C-alpha cells in the first residue's frame, strides 16, 4: 500500500485517504482502504470532487425529507 494520509472513515471503519498518486492537475488522488479485506482502491477523483459529491448527496437527502 502506498504511503497515504487518512482524513475520514465510514460506519464500517473503512478509511478514506489522500493517496500518493497525483492527478493530471497535480492534485493528489483519493483512495479507500477496506479494513475487512485490506484492499487499497485508488480513485481518479480529487479531494474537491469528493466534497462536491458529499454536498450533492446531502442536498438530495434534505430535499427528500421536505417532500414527506
């Protein structure tokens, strides 16, 4: 596993990492470490893109709550 920095975890304990690889724009890629299997999966996604996904998901959940 490449040297990485963990910045978050999910409910199962999997770690979200700033990976060692760099994307074309120079930003570090993200990775996920599955603690159950030890699998390290590099994502072709920058940190800013990851945050944007979280924001969209949160908005969708909030919108669903207002429709009920």
